[in-house]
């Protein structure tokens, strides 16, 4: 994994190219994040929220994709929210990813209920694809030997096929998410 603070460790480098596209089975809200919001996008994915992040898209492409796939465009760029095509935008106010995540959680009433906005750690943080459980034997030669020996459960991304397992940072990430979701409690 490129970021040591991520919850799951990925076995290989992610393929380049498009992230997983709209998942009709996934409950709304769905998001598309602008190039400034990569960290926010990854944390939303860890929450299980369908979030496209493709920094190569230009402003018009971002807006068009937002409309085509019925996604809320998350942006730090006020001018973008004033564009004619900007029908469903949220201006992210802070530069700090935690504050950004807190804003999205509050504004869109995200919860930990899988029926509402997905399940934690159900999406690939690299490409937004759905993760599915995969048989331990099937990944024997795709992960380091000690990882295979130490872990029982593995997940595979349906889109980019990368393998995840629960890493040592899992508890820390859970704490951050719990802390952020506290803002939703009465
Ligand atoms: Zn993936």
C-alpha cells in the first residue's frame, strides 16, 4: 500500500486507468471528488461510500461524470460550483482531510448502517471497486508468505483484483472513523 496509514495492505501496485464505475446496487449518496481531495476520497471509500477519484479529469469532465452517474461533486474550487453544469456540488471548506470528512459526514448524514451508505472496508481504497471475501488458499502465492501464515481472512477487489488483509493499522483507522462518526450521534 502506498500509504502506511491505510487499514488494509495491498499485495501489488494498483493498475492505472479508470476507477470502478457507477455501482447501481450501492445506496446513495455517491460522490466524485476533485483532484484536490484524494485523501478525502480514500477515507470515504474506507467508510464504504462509493467515491470516484480520477485526478486526470478536467473540470468539464468532472461535471459531466457527476451528472451522468448521479454523483455529488465534492470540490475545493468555488468557481467550479458556479459553472452551469454544476447541478449537484458540495464546496469543501477545509484543507484538512479530517475536517473535510467531518463536513461530508454531517452534510450527507452518513451513517455506519450498511443499508444506508455501505459498509466499512467494503471498497478498494485504490480504485473504488467492491471488495469480496476470497478463499485463503486462492491467495497463497499472491501475498508474502508471512502474511499468508498470519492471516485467515482476505478480501479481493472485484475491479482491480488486488488482495487486502487486515493490517496492523486497522484499529487506528477504526478509531478515527468512530471519532468522526460520533458527530452523528445525538
Ligand atoms: Zn481495486
